[in-house]
C-alpha cells in the first residue's frame, strides 16, 4: 500500500458490505447493489477508446497532390439529404471532430479523402474518394481528446496522424463484475432501491450485499479481517492493517468496537427494509474495498435476427464482432432431441440456418439443376429441402469418387414438413 | 497568445502549451518546433451537448 | 411472525423527542406496517427539486462532462416551494420550458489566476431571479471550522480553464434517483424491553451486578440506592446482548430477557437540506394519505359502477 501509494490513489471504493442473503439473486457469488449508492457514484468508471487515422503518401505516385488529406465537411445545399449531412455534425472546419462532441453509431469523426491515381498522370481532374473514419460503437461516446501529429520527418510513408480518444462514463448495471482484493469476484445480480435494503437503527444501509457462501470453501480470512478492522478504522478515522501477518489483533479490535457501542464480532442487528421487522440473526457488516473489473455487460451484450452468413456453408457467421449468430451446439441439439422438440430442431438447424432447395432425380438419386434428369431421361425429379452444408458434403464426396445416392420415399408425411 | 476569432479551430502545442492556429494547407507544427498538437475545446453556445445528471 | 393487533392499534400517537431543522427524532406508537410505510415514503416519495439536465456549453475543467453533470445533480436544492412546481411529465408539451416545471441555473466561471479556483454551489446563479426564503436555490453550507459560508465544491479550475454550464432543475422523488431523496437518514428502531428475573438478581453479588452494568457499551443499566441493578436508559439499548453474555458467564443464562417492544418505534430523520426535517415527515404523511385516498376513491367508484 505505502510502497506504491495506493492509499492516495485508490482504484475502487470502500463499500459498506452486509454479509447476508437477499432475494436469491445473490447465488453463485452474485452481488446485490443499492441503487442509491449507484446514483451517488459508486463504482462509476470511465472507459476510453483510441482510434488512429493516418494520411499516407500514395504508393503509386508520390506527388503531393495524390497524398491523402483531411477535408472540411460538406456544406448544406438544397439537394443534400438531411441524413447525409447529419453524419458530419461533429466535425469542425478542419474536418476533425470537435472535442466534447457526442458521437453515435455511423457518425464521421475524421473526414479523410483519398485521391485516386489515374492511369495517365497528366490528367488534371483526379477523382477523390471518400475514406472517412466512421464511428462504429453501438452506444454513444464523447470525444475526450484529439491529437494531430506531424509525421513528415519520421521516414515513414505518412504525412499526418490523427489520434482520437473517446470516453464513456459507465454506471454499474446488471452483470457488471466487481471484486474485493481477496479474489472474491462476483457479478451484480440485482439492484435494489434503498428503501428495500436492510438498515440499522443508526440509519446505516449497505452499498452492497454479499452472500456468506463465498467464505467457507475459499477461506478468505483476510476479507473477514478487512471488514472488522475497516469498521474500527472508520470509527476511529485511522488506517488499519487487515493483514494476518502482524496486522491488528482481532480480539483487541473487538474490544475497541464494543467500547464504541458495536457488537464485538462486527455483527449488527439489522431491520428488513421491506417489512420493517428485525432480522432474526445478526449480520456481519462493515466496509470492504471493492474494485470494478473490466468485464462489463455493455461490451458483451449481443443478439441478432438476421445478418451475415458464411460464404462456404451459408450458415450464420460466428462471434459478436461479426454480428454472428448464437450457436446451437451438439449438446443443445441433444437436449432438443431428448425433449422431442422436433419442429424446434428443424427450425434451429435448418430454417434459421442454411435452408436450400434442390432437385433430386428419383432414379439416379443425384442433385439436378431443374426438374428434368437428362441422364435417366425422366421427369421424376422432385424438389427437396435440405441444409446447404448437406448438399456441400454430398458434392465433396462426389469429388472424391464416392456417390451418395439420395433415396426418395413417396411419403404423405413429407407434406407436413414442407413449409412452402 | 489568446486568439479571438471564434470560428477558427485552435490547437494547443503538446510541449510549450501555447495556442496554435493552422490553415488547411499548413504543416502541423508549433512555433517551438514540436509536432504534436492537441485540439482545443471550444465553447458551443448554440448546440451544447446535454447530459442527464444520473 | 408479524400479526396485526386490531385492539391495540386503534390509536396512533407521535411524541417528539428532538427537533431542529436538520434532525427530527420522535417516537411513534402504532402499527409496524404503517411505521415502515412512513419510513419508505420519506426515502423514496417526498418530492423535491434537483438538477437533472445539464447543457455543457464550455468545460475545460479537469472533470469530464458526465462527471460534472452528476456532481451538479447531487447538489441539494432548497425545495420548500417544490409543491408549486409540476413534474415535467404533468406539463403539456408547450409549457415544458415554462417556469412551472423547472428552475434554471447557470454556472459561468473562468480562472485567470495562477492559483486554482474552487467552483462551488455558490457560483450557481438562478436564471429567473427568484429571491427570498421560498426561492429554489442550492442549500447553504457552512465551514465547520470558522462558520463561514463555503458552498458545496463542484470542481476546481486551473489557470485559463473555464466552465460554462446551464442546469435545468426538475421536480422528482427518491425512487427515480437518489438526488431527489430529501433525507440523509430515515430510520426507526423498536424500543427494547429488558426484563430481569428478580429472584436470580437477588442471588448476585455486588461485583457481579457491577460487571453486568459495565458490560453494556451504551450504559443502559444503573445501580439504584439499594445497590440493585435497574434498567436506567432503555432508549439507548442497541440489542448487542452483551449483558446476556455477561450473565451467561456467571452461569445465569435466564437472568436477563431482551425483547423488542411491539407498537412503539423511535424514528430518526435527518434532512439532506432540501426540506426541514419535520417538513419531510409531514410531506411523507401527505403522500401516504393521498395514496390511501386514491384507493378508497377507486373503490367507491367501482361500487357505484356495480350498483348501476
């Protein structure tokens, strides 16, 4: 602490913690938070993101008129569309975003232009392409700082670099991760109004409720000590040492607490905020230093209805960054199977994934491009629907001289599953 | 050096802290020779960003 | 298990124990559910004014815009006149900018000196120029050291830094955001009831009696003229059960019985400055009354509908 001056520049808050169970939203290390504490600024963080825009010298023609440059935003004329102009709202006359501007998805923050080198370099009128930096985050950020750097003497192919730093202030919400300094991490399971929180007759009310099941298996005695010593330290207005190696003597701390009218084990008699009755047990309660961890729900939240598909298999792509789908894996499939939800299975694995209509000849059992099989000289060719990756597999097998023959069964049941 | 013209964009030198004014074609450089400039925040009385105090 | 006692709870009575502008302490005789309802309404539903929207015209202070807005929001505003204002959702769209719903403050400061300039709530200037006791303005804060008026710190400005913001204060209540909560503390406790077994008490030696008396951190017990242990200051008891622990160590576990007294609760209300402490209790009762009235009106209406 003293060695790195952590007590002067803390990265967290002394949360008033009540070690108790509340509302069942605190199982599996989840935390209950007091909404009023969050309103007052508990656990707020600033998240900064950096973006770099570079103006480069053209590789094909190093004349200065072909250099990339930053232009002023387009001005309003009678035939420009409102939507088009709106993208440029944050820009100053130098073509770079204002400091302090709020940026939303799709806004332009550096209006970069790239001149196109024509085949004949003598041509005077060169085409200039728009290559702006577009803000891609889904939630609005504020521009915190803008740096402009001159690169001309670096020996690089760049002329100018614009670094933009965005800022977002985030208050804790459901699913954000918090931790004390004893590795006792947990996510916010519920945010409770202050009037519903337990309180004591002094008017004390917890910022945070932690489930006692975190203690027995992890044996974080230091956290228990931190709470007890912290409580006395807060009452005395002094720093205390919570370490087991030559820190405060727990018995002495208990005695001191008793002198100040508290229970000697750090427990307090709390009243339920919902009913107003005294709780039937004493609650271990006091300050613990809590830090916010960088895993935040807003960075991980993801949902999609339709979106990009993989080229090869025509199935939805994977991953949040690519706006991908949520995978129904083998085990999930097993669950649907075991439950007998066959229509759900068809929907998830075929209709919402990669449905494909193809003609199949009844005689040779091969895929056909239309409703006639010229090889067998027959029109007994039927359209079936199957996953595109199934068709892909068959064609790959064909390519290695294995012929998968599709056997068509004239079934009236087949009609049921045909959606068209 | 305090610059009065409100419509112009003003930068601050990263080394000497003085205000720098640039034209579109100018080289990005302060009088002191430093080549990193910060953009100065301007007052925006017409369309100020509004925040909720939450 | 909680049981409503119809016979005992016919009368509700309030007795004031301590009263000044900041603090109100009173005992409440009556039902627990009503006591808790009053406490909850004081925290969450007494309307006051607070800054809600902040237009950042210029901000070169070290704090970010959002940070500044939040700090401005948490400044308590004197809200005795909040009743005359409307909630912004009650007003029609035309009168949104009206004085009916909001109070606007501007804060415009620039530091031209080398020494840092502290911006406090004193620099907030109301736009409509309200004056007097009923004006909605930031609460006054006085230094605990020399009694001078100091104001609530918002930010600090270095040389040539400036801040220019426009703050819109709206009416709201604590359920929406903690800044609209008029209380610092609103709590009650059950009064203790300590019964001592007299026959066991007689068998104690004087030193044992003294040990029990001294075990209590809040000095609830005392000795009377006959050197008998008596309960002297019951209102101080915090249910720490130290006396029971002490008696247990003397092998007399049933000597002291401690109970929560039903039907009597001691409230402590500390104001955050927007309203006077007694005003908060009164307004909470009005809000509570209004809710009950609404239910009974609805009930009457439903009955009339059925008769038709």
